[in-house]
């Protein structure tokens, strides 16, 4: 039975026209490629390639940050989670949004003042360059790679759902096409082209969600209570949809699991390297702060839309039909679009979701390439001697390598638990990156040994705990369903790995007999808080 047939059975009618979806996909790709090619004419220096020439305003960068942050998991996953689990599904939205307060208050402005192109610039500012840059690059590449695998596998699943491609070979071809487009965008346009793609995608995604939200509310006379009542009725009178605890209140373990997940979501965002790199695309720290405020407004509005869309999908389609459709929970938003506006709205929402994946993988790829070329090659292997042109050339070669790895990984990850890969990315970011960033910015006693213990300890503990968690084995939804080596009861390691990383950073620094240069510490403190000297350092 084909995917289209399955989806037709789930929706109770024809799912729409695959050719229409393809046409809208093609139009988006054509428009964004023209923009990327125009941007490439002004991409000459390393600052142009890595940071878009620092030419974006706070409003533009904030919109691009929203584009980077609102991935397919945010749109497809959260709408589905609310449709199935109600209140508990919306907790994801709250966690993702609150995380931006951490980024705004503790990281954005200080990071922009202290760094140049990457997170490692900040971490190695007053610590020993070589070991810290290598550790930061490993953590960055780990986060980016797992995020890339999730997005690439998600691209295959989304297109199979919407275009009726159910063969593994067909999905593999789709993943290869997404990967090739991603390589082309980043190779040609650099950060400037990637940023414009993200701005367009953010506007389309938020506008599409807004239209669907108003449409759903209009069906219920803009009476949200009536919508909630219908969602409960469609779910067979299950009023637990409106109360906490349907997913995370079953027992003590699930409650701890939610605490762990919330900790990873709230703290992980401020450690995501592809989000942190966006702070360098603006000319000043003031614009960095403004871009985060703008991003909070856009992302906050979007997550409010998901509340209406989630309960709307629950009311108009129902949990049973959503779970029976190909893609399961992730099919809630496309099914709702088809229910509301037929083939045309489904095609538009499909294209927006596809654009979302394309923009996010482009942002992740340029971050990973910059981390290798700037932190490993230029600062460690070549001992900071290569010209900016040579460094950009290495970055472009790295883009091709990372793109090929992402394609192969995405093909291998088909049918796997994509949520596992995303959770791992957040866990690594919160465990390996954030403690080291905060200690570097706010603690004078922090040392190189503390940084290495924190980064490697946070990375290793997150990986080990996830490998031995129910996400990997022991349940029907595990990555390896037939096996059972789940020694750690929680699905997310954040509750253990994040405090452990903070502790290791403190312990490593306290036990380190080698003190760091006090003059460098003082310079970093002044620069991070005032911005004095930041612009001069950025120019060189």
C-alpha cells in the first residue's frame, strides 16, 4: 500500500496533489537560489563568509534566529504532541521559549563582545588556545551532526508523507537532493546567503501558522473554550488533554523525565553553536541584544499558534486518525492544513515545512564548517598563519565533506527515532557548551583544565546516559526495539549530565595548579561587559 493510500485512509479523502507540492517546493528553491547567488557577489572575506559581513540589523538577525530555531521539529512535532498529549505537549513550547531568556540575559551581548566568528573564540580567549579550541570544535561538530541527521531523516519522512514516496530508495534520493541543495546554498552564499534563506523561511512559517491559527479559531467563532471542548469530545471525552500529567505525570520516573527534558531545553538553547554563531552577524552588541528580543517575540507568537493548531488538529482530525497516518504524530499539521484548505494549503504548508528543513540544515552546515576551518585548521593545525582566503577555501571544502556525511547519515537514520537525535543535540549543548561558556564569562578562577573537564565530561556523560537509556533500547519505540540494555531510567540525560558538567568545570579549575593570565582575564571581563576593544579585534 502506498503512502498516499495510507494518508487517504487516514484523512478520509484524497490527500492532495503531489505535483502541486513539488511545484511549490520548486518555486521556493528557485527564489532562494537567486537570493543566494546575489549574496555570493559580496562574499569575499572570512567575515563575509562566516558572519555575513556583520551587515545584518538586529531585526533581520532576530528573524533569521527565529528561522534557525523553529525547525521542522518545532512545527510538525509540537503540533502533533499537543494534539495527542494536550497540556503536556505544550510544555515543549514553553521550554523552548523560556530558553531564550537565558540566551538574552546571560549570553548574547557578552558573546558578541568577546568572540569573532565561533563559540571557541570566546572559550579560548583567556585559556590555552589549542586544547580548548579542539574540545569546543568536537562539541560543536557533535551537536551539529546529530541535528543534521535529525533534519535529513525528517526531510525523507516529510516528503514520503506528502508526495507518496514510500520506497526506501525514493526517500534516500530525496535526502540526497536536500543535501545537495544545502551544500550549494552554503558553498555559494556563505552566512549571508544562508541568513536570507532563514529570514524568508521564518516569515513563511510564521505567516503560514498564523493563517491556519486564525482559520481554526474562526471555525469556533474565536471561542478557544469551544475549541478545547471539541478536542476533548473528539478524543472520546478524554479531559486529561486539558490537565497536566497525561504524558509526564504517570509515575515518579516520568516526572523526573520531564524535569530532565525541561532542564536540557531551557539550558541547551544558550549552548547551541549554530544559534550562538548568529550573534556575530550583527555590527554591535546592542544589535545582538535587539536581535534576541526580536527573536523572542517571533518565536513566542509562533508557539502560541502551535497551541491553537495542536488542539485544532485534535478537534478536527482526532488522535486516532493522526497516529494512523504515515509519520504518526508528525502528520498532525499537514493533515490539519488539508482539512482546512485542501490541496493548495497542504501544498503551501508542505513547502514551508520543507523550507524549514532546508534552512536549518544550511545554518548547521556553515556552523560546523566554520568550527573546523576557523578553530581546528586556522588556529591549531596551521598555527594561525593562513590567510583569510585560504581559511574560507578550507571552510568550503569542509562544507562538501559535512554535506556528504549528513546525506549518508540521514539515509542511514531513516526510520530511526528522530527525537533521539534532537534530544541528544540539546543534551550535548547544555552539558558540554553552556557550563564552559558561563564559567568563561563570569568566573575569574576558571582554568583550561576546568574547561576541558567540563566539555569532555559533559559530552561523554550525555552520550553514555543516552546509550543506556530507554531511548536506545528496552521499549517498543526504542532505536533498537529487540534489545534491552537500558540501565538509566530517564529518556533525557540532562538532569545528571548538566549538573555534572558544571561540577567538573569547578573541580577541574580548583585542582588546576596552573593559573591563567590575569591580564587576559581582566581584558575579557572589560570587553564582555563594555565592548571596548571588540570592534578592533573583529576587524583583524
